[in-house]
C-alpha cells in the first residue's frame, strides 16, 4: 500500500471516529463543533498519545493502560489556545476525548 492509500484509510477512520463522537456527545454539544474542529481535536489526541509516552507504556495485569483523560483535555485546551483555534471549555472537550476512547475500545472488541 502506498502513502496515498494510508492517508485515505486514515481519513475514513477519522470520519468514522467523528461520527461516533457526534453520537456520543450530549444533545447540546452535537452541533457546537465543526467537522474541522473534530479533525483538529483528533490530531491533538494522536499528538498527545505520541508525545506523552502512553503508546510505549506497559499494560497492567488486566491488559489495560491507564490514560489520564484530564491531561489529554488540558493538552487540547492549551494547544487550541496556542494555535488560535479557540478557547474551549475542558468539560466539553472531555466528552470528545471520552468519545474517541470509547470508539477506539469498540474497535478492540471486533478483532
């Protein structure tokens, strides 16, 4: 598979993730964010996981890796402000981070 194919697969995965998150959000937040914002948030979540060392962490005895959602939320809020994307409420971003995590966990059950 070429690099272009990888990008197309990632886009399709991101679209599925965003649809899942939109369904996960409380009604009052469903229309609050644009698709561009969702893609931006997903990029920041991936960036956080890459830079924080979480991807290299060893799972516990049950096979789980502890993720501090508060740190992920803080990272997104800080980066969005720094990138002049906007100032977001941590409580709202938490729903997006939880939705992304739920989607990822739902994929693990299919394998």
